[in-house]
C-alpha cells in the first residue's frame, strides 16, 4: 500500500459552515501518523509551543491545566484499511473517548511525498483537511 509509512504533520485546517477556515493547532502544529504494513495505525497531533503544566506528574495538574492540555492534543490508534479513495481508521482507543470503537473514513489524496486526509460531513461538506509529509528512513 502506498500510504504505509511514517508521516509528519504539516497543517490541519478546519472549515466552518460559513466558508471561513482556521488552524485549530496553529499554522505550525506538530504530529506523527504511522501506517504499518500489517494494518495498524496511530496518530498524534499537537499544537506547537504547548504550555507546560506546573507538575512533573503526567496525571497531575489542575483541572484547568489538564483541560487546556487536552484541548491542544488529538491522538488515537487502531487498525486501518484502504477502501478506494478513502482510508478508514478502525479505532481501538482515542484521546477523544467518543471515537473509541468507531470507524473514521478519511478521503485522501496521495501526491508523491504528500498525503492529504479529508474529513467530510454526512452532507458531503469538507470540514477538515490534514496535510502530512512522508518521513524518509
């Protein structure tokens, strides 16, 4: 499969119903997407320059600090399968608990070392576009 490999996040753009768009994690986010030959996948996307919590305990921090940290990170893992022009992420777990156990279809365009994943609403409207760059070994 041509999407097998490791990909670095370049941009994530979100489109509103009124036609405007914005970058949820800023114009220079960080992230990694991995597709294995065996059909496993994992993704993590984070806002650039995230604020550090005032603790060294990964489960610590104030409720407000943890809420802000949650709001600047998106991560999930599971399996994947390519179906025509879409990759379907079969999620085992997700930072956003509502996605755990779901299937997330992502229409994609692969152009050389660039992979563009899209999120479309049930009415077909493009709501998100995530651009990845293949990392070389």
